C-alpha cells in the first residue's frame, strides 16, 4: 500500500501497539479500534497549512502530510474545503465574541461523512493494488458494506462508484427518501430493513450471504481519520483553533475525528490549545450525553430511541467511549435537546443566515443555545457550529415542522 512519508502505522487503542501497516485487516488487533499514527516530529505546521503549489480542488487532501495515503492515489471528489460562514446574529444570541458555521452540507453528497468515506474507499483501493502487486486475487474485497441511518450509505455508494467497486448499504425503513434514492443513483445497492438503525446493523450478517469489506464506523480506521481534516480546515481558516466546537453526535465518529485532528495539531505545535467540544444529541436518543451526566466512561445502550432526527438516532454508538473521552479531555460538555428545538434551530438558521441545515445539522445551534443556558460560555469565545448535513437531506421534515405551527 502506498502511504505518506510521515505515516507510521496503525495504533491499537486497546494495547497501544503500533502496527507498521496501513492494512487494518493485516494486524493481530484487527478486532480492536485502530488509529493511524504518524511521525509527528517530521510534520512541518507551515507546510501543512501552506497553499503554495496546492492544486485547485484538492480539498481535504491538501493535508496529506497528516493523512495515511498521498493525494495522488486518493479516491476524491473535492470533499472538504467547505465554507466557514460567520454569523453575527447567532453570536449576538449566544452572547459570545464570534460564531461560525462550518457548512459540511457543501460536500459532494451533502454530508460530513464524505471526508471519511473518501479515505476509507482509498484504503480499499490501496489494498487491492497491494494484492495485485503480490500476484494475489483481491476478489474477496467486494462488496463494500455498511449499515447506515442514510448519509454514510449514500457517501459510500458515491466513492465506491468512483473506484468502480460494488457497494451495499443496509438502512432502516425510516431513512430519508433523499438518501435512499441517491444511494441508488450513485450506483449502490441498498437493503431497506424494517425498524431502526440497530436492526439495519444486525441485518448485514443476517441477510448478506457473501464475504464483504466492512466500512462501518470504527470497523475501518479511516472514516474518523478523514473527518479530522475538518479541524485542520478550521485552524487554516481562523489562523488558530476556535475556543469551542459544537458537534451533532450519533455514532461518535464525527466528534472523535474532530478531536483527533485538534490533538494532532496541538502535538505538532500548530495550535495553543485543543478547543472545548460540545456534543449535541436529541433528547430521544442521547446515550453519550447521559453517560457524561452519570459519570460513565462508556454509554449504556439507549433502550427506546425516539427522535425525528434519524441520522442522530444511534442507541448504541460504536464510538461512544471515544466521544465521552473527547468531551471530558477537552473540558467540554454534552447536551440533550428536544426535537422541536433542533428543527426550530435549523429553520431559524435558514431564515436568518441563508444556510440550509438538515435535521441533524440543527442539533448544532440547538446544542449551542442549550450550552449557553447552562452558562458554558464565558462570552469572549469564538464558537464553531458544525452543520453535518445539507438541508436537502430532510426538507420534508423541516417543512412538516413549519406546517405543525400553521405555517
């Protein structure tokens, strides 16, 4: 597998051992969560953030010195380089120095998960190339498979199509129509499973009678690794780390990825401090927020998930322990907010700030307002709200919220 000069290998979170390979299936800790790690002393912060000689359209791959694979082998479509939009009205309402929205809805398939799926599919193509170079048959790689509330399935289908690979997503029946339709439009196969996300996840092995490559969050070490580039872009755009970042949180991969990005920047001396992280979850499915409230290191499965924000309805998050740790280690907080506040926030941002947020994205401003009510902010902070998905993912949900108010 062709890797960058700074890539050291995959570090096991359970044993701490670093395996000198980029193929996570070729490690004795393949059942454990793995993290790419680097020779950090060899990373020049000025070169990392420099733009001289960077081709147009590189997106997140401009940061290849802190990525496992070089940009020239990437399965990419310009993901990353999303706008950071200053919102004066939100700053006034939250009573802080500045508020920005990092608009991840501008990614190719309309969600933050494009960052990670680009990297994860690149890893698959590198595994295939390595097998072919050895004279081995890589036929057991396909299909690429994940269970998903919707966004990841669409993103996987898109990047798999770019790599000419077959993909198969398992989604719950309540998945937004936009994601169901676009998964097929991108060429991916899809199984709609009755029930909710846990039933879709269970159906993968119950219903798929073939070998496959697992691209579920944390089954591959590369989904959250791609998402960390969001942190890099915030520092590149602001000139330093913000004081706080509010992240809609479900599986934990987005929060864990962003936190890893800031920790790495702190390690190479590119920032002074890691921002405080705010994990925002809906009240109807808040295992991570509840774990932090109860002083647990790992969330307990949510018994009866019930939220209109389907992307955030993950009752037993694979990255739950990592999300809890990220909040605690950054001196952050987790908040659980009502569905009504999430939808009202998404609508308010659209009506007052131009930006379109999906239902899941609305958890960011709703979470920020909840944190404000809990006196989390001192008033002099620069705060970033992460809009994790485009408003075009759930326009029916947002419109129904208005109709319920007689609008």
